C-alpha cells in the first residue's frame, strides 16, 4: 500500500535520512512537507509515525493513496 504523511515543517536532510523508504518533498499547498511511498504493512506505518514523534515533528494528516 502507498501512504502519504503530511507533516508540519520544511523538508531537511535529517528528515530524508530518517525515512529512506519515503520520498520527502515540500507540500506548501498542504502547509508543510509530504512524505510518501510504499509501506509493506500497518507495522511499517506505525514505525513511521513513531519516528516522526521521535523527531518532534507534528503529523497533520495521513492518507492511503492509489498505487
């Protein structure tokens, strides 16, 4: 399944390094940055959310997107 995480803040090398499996890019129309890509299961989704929390980032929205 493909997922998109909308997060407050601006993309950085630190964020990109923390999520090598996801594409990180600005999402100014959504008010932050977009992290998106293929995740294998719900445990992988929870791991991304946990890492966002560890980095002190605010998750604004989570979407499942068409492949």
